[in-house]
C-alpha cells in the first residue's frame, strides 16, 4: 500500500459533513436552507458548502428520512450531472419508497447497506486500499455510519440513540473509533409540564449520554453536531433557552477528561490531529444572535373540519394495519385546541373523532395547525414531538402508547398478520434483534 493521507472531516452545518479519505469523498445528510418539521426548526448558524466539492464527491449517505437529514429541497438543488454520477448510500430496511422519491428528482445510483456489515466502496485512487463503510441500523428508522480507511475510523452517530450495550456491539465490529460525531441538544419534547423542569433534566441527560457513548466506544475524539437549529415558531420558542449549547457539550466532555473538537460551519478536522484548536469556533458560536433577536413564525389556524378530515384518513390507515385487539389497549385521547377555543376527543380503536365539552379535562393542549399536521401525515405525530408544539397534562401512559404506535406506522412496521408473516418483515426482525431490545429499553428510559 502506498503513502496514506489522514481522513478529513469538513463540517458543512447541522448534521451535514463531508468525509474524505483514501481517495473517496462522502457527503452526509445535507440540509442547506429552509425551515422543516412543520416550519418549526430553522438552521442556526447557516451551513457553509463549497460547491466545487461536488466534483470530488462520489457518495451521498442519507441516514434516515427526517427532513434535517433527508432534505428534498437541498437534494433537488444539486446539478443533474452530480445526481446521475453519485452513488446514494442507504440503510437496507424500508428503502423502496425513498429510492422511488430520489429517482423522481434525478438520482440514478443506489447502494443498500446491510446491518452491521463492512461494505467496501470502490477506491478512486489506486495508491490506497479504499474506503469501507459500516452501517448500524438503530430503532425503526435511524442509522449510524462508520467510514473506515487506512486504519482510521470515523463514526457518524447523528440521531441514532445508541445505548451503551449497542456501543459494545459496534466497538466489537469496528475495533476502534478515532472520531465520533454525536447529537448533543434537545431535538424533541414529550410535553410534560412544567417545561423548565423537564427540559432541563432532558438536556442534562443528553449531555451525560454523549459522554457515556464516548466512553463506551472508547472514542479518541467527539465532535458535537446535528443540533445546530433553533425552535422558530411562536408556540415552541420556549425550548430555546433550555437547550444545550455546543459550549455546554465541550465543557461536559472536557470535565470528564474526554477530547472534544468543536467545528463551525466551513471548518475542517484532520482525524488523528492532536493540535486542533476549538477556541475560535466556540467564540463564533458564542457571538451568534441571542434567542430574543431571532425571527419566529406566527401560529397558523386550521378549522375543526380540516382537523377531522385529516384524522379520518389516518384512522383508516391504522385500522387497516393493526389489529382491533391491539388498538383496544389504547384509550380515547382528549385534546384542547386553544386557538379555536374547542375540545375534541379521538379513539383509534373505533376510528371516531368528535367535539367535546370544554369542561372535560384535556390530556393534551395543541394549537389547530399543529394538530392538523399531526393527523395529516404518517410522520405528523412524530413531528409534533420533534417540534415541541404541544403540552401533555394527563393520560401519560396512554399517550406514550399512542406515540409508539404512530412511530411504528411511520416506520412501516405494521402488525396485522398479513404484514407480519412475510419474508421482508422476518429479515428485518432478525437483522435488528441484537440491538433491538436494548434500543427499545434505552428509548423508553430516556424518553421524557
């Protein structure tokens, strides 16, 4: 093997990086502009991407379908020549609809990555042995990707909520981790009151998990990323002062004696470098506009009729995909819609929805547009949690069961016999069984 160059990580913004190593460049999870999650998240700061890099990039990895990782306006904006040449890397599970959508905007080449498998990529430079990638499928949607080249390993964990038990599996597969990229701040809220108490607890828990994953993977360096947004609607801006900053992540890891590298959009990091200085990046983050200086969207109003129509479409899908016996475990949910001054109640076991008396104590408080969006799209209820645009007052266990069901539905995991007893579903269960139980327990314990 000839002379090898250290792997390089270019930070573009939020969860987007370019990894260069052994003659191969991989662009990951690009989102360059615009608002997402029902106009509830905005980039902060703006990404910095040098378009001349497109000529070098041979692979595009999309970790999962959330729009801060799979952002179709950004993916559509790339030149046709890039779309026709680049190879899109995707986790193997539930890929068909995503490939169809990507083909619709001009992408032509795809490679599916099986769970916990080293996959060689074609080397672009014969002096190098070439890059391998390793994909870890987490939960029902997320995935992490390791890039392996010339003895160096960079693991992009992004949103995959990897437990310490899963870290042991990954470390066994990879041997070592030189650099770990991990999400470090609030990206959702379960709605418990008061938010000041619960969100502070959750924010601290996330920092502790960043440190624990660093330790469990024996990572040499952690780069905090995938949290460079702000909650940008009038009914979710309360989250911002309670979120972790990148300085919080840096201080937490440093306090534990763990090496942390902070990158500002446009910065580069050479894997293995012992001389990287994070001070200028930290200073630039500290100088960003304060929360009260940022723009926020007003609350949009939807009618009760529009909400009911959206719910009936969702309920029809749920009744087709899940057994009545399972749905009977779910009790009715009562929601107060403050901008309409109304209460409604819905039951997935019957598919019914109706307006109820304002004297009835609600389980949830949600404004009309956010509720309509939650019912309108398969990912809508998950978006409701990600966007932190609701409050949970009662029926905690019942609502958690609803959230699990909606997540399964969005992830394509349907539990009627006609969907369960087929080869694709059996392969899926087998591929994720090793980490699936620990992932479920970890998610339940850490979901506030």
